[in-house]
C-alpha cells in the first residue's frame, strides 16, 4: 500500500514542481529583460526632418530612429521610468506619446498650433504652443527678433496634459513666444520665459493661476531657464543681448547680469552643481561658468545652431544637439575635449537621456 501511494503521488508532485519552476524562471527572465532594457543608457534626440534618434550611450552610436519625421518633432521629455517619450510635433499640432521599447506612437494628444517645449512634472506634461506663430525652422543666417510684431499676435499657451488619461485638462495663457519651462524647488510654481515679451511668467502648477510677471530688460528675448541646485536662483538666458541674468528665487529680483558669447539659449548646471553651462548658439560655443559666482571659466567649440544639451547619466560626457550641423557633439564633461560627432540627425533640436540626467531640457 505504501509503495502504491508513493508511485501515484511522486509524478504529480514532480510535475507540479516542474511547472512552478518553469513559471518562476519565465517570470525571472521577463523581469530581467525588462530591467536590462530599462537600465540601458540611451539618449533621445529630436530631428525636425527625420524623427527621434536613439543613441546607445555605451557605444555612442545612433542605433535607430523613431518614425515621426514628417511631424516636425521639437521638444521632448520622458516619464519617470523611461517607458514613454513625449514629443511635441509642430506640423501636426500634437503631442506624440512613444513607447520607448517598441518605438511606436501609442497615443496622440491634440495640443494646438506650433507646440514646441515639453516638460514632465509630477504626472503631468506641460507643453507650450503658439497660436500666432508659423513655426518653421529659422534660416541659418536669420537674426533673432527680425520681422517680429509680437504685440499684434495671440499670446502663447501652455497645455497641461494629465498623463493618466492623456487629456489636456487646461490651457494657461502665457506671454508671447513662450520658450523655456522650469519649476520651483518645492514644485508649487511653474516659471516660463516669454521671448516676445521680455518677461518671465510665474504660475501655480496645479491651477495654472498667474502669480506674477517678472519684467526683464527690453530686447533681451529670454529663452532658457534653469533653477540652481540649491534652489536659490533662476538663471535665464537673453538671446539677443548675449547675456544671462540671475533671478532671486524668493524675491524674483534680478541680482546679477553676466555677459556671454552670441545667442545664448540652452542653460543647465552640471550634475555636481559646481558649474553652469550655456549654449551660445550663434557663436558655436558651449560656455562654462562657476556655478556659484558665475565667473567665466571656459569656452568649448561646437557646431552650428546648438540649442540644447544633456549630460550622460554618469555625468562623464556632454551631448550637444547642433541643428545646422545635423549632429550631436559628444564632449568630455571635465576636460571639455571633443570625443566624437554622431551624425544623420538633420535639424537636431533637443536631447534627453534615460536614466534621467541634467540638461537644458530636463533637470534632476
């Protein structure tokens, strides 16, 4: 009897054990594959003529291009876990949500005319768009501010998109030609630069209610904005005057004005906060300043129309998107020496990385 019971039960138990083992192995494999993908360091670059380029940061090579090319992609930002890339498309007036694993557009959110800049913050995407602008790329020799008549154009808007429902929950009226977006250290305030008004507008993040408007020097055309790592200052680049200003984060008063080379746009502090980097696009230069005193430290030659840049997740390299050079310039972040150029990115506009790193579009 005992021998019979043993024969009858052993195969069943063995089969159950085998099934459980296979299920556990399959789950582990899927988790490992997912983790491996998520951990792979990548950079995403919008190319206004080709789509979104994907750069393998281990190999520093362009590995693929996500096909949103005809849409004219510009601003971009990633969700927290890097699974969704949000891209503003000027030709279609929408926000494309891309699955970064497959490269497929899984959602389109209608925004309005000429969406340009995207920032993700606390589960919401903030997208600037300009009903009064044509939105074409500037000519290589165009002078900023030429043929502008901002007062007669509709003001820009900021669409706030709920990333759970992928719906625009409200649009905030901004100034003319809204450019950069930044958030206060406590996350309660949103600041935007208005190139056409020479102002910085401050809003409550959740409600979009206006808090105040900071008037800057006339004709400066503010573009990039970044909060200092200690939360005490905002740095705003003034493209037409070739300067940046430092604004006290508590009083919103300008405390310092610093000269730059021609046409500063993108701005970001280095990962350690000790240095400030400014893309002086019209002088084909990335400039380096002390992150506390704002003393000028170095000039680094790059390509043409370099508006935005990002550090690699490990902080070792600087990636600069240079639109009129159709390439990303890779620099050593400490010595500033050139490492290589990654081409085949016509009219490169913006760049972000996963894992998330500091740069002129995203800051962490």
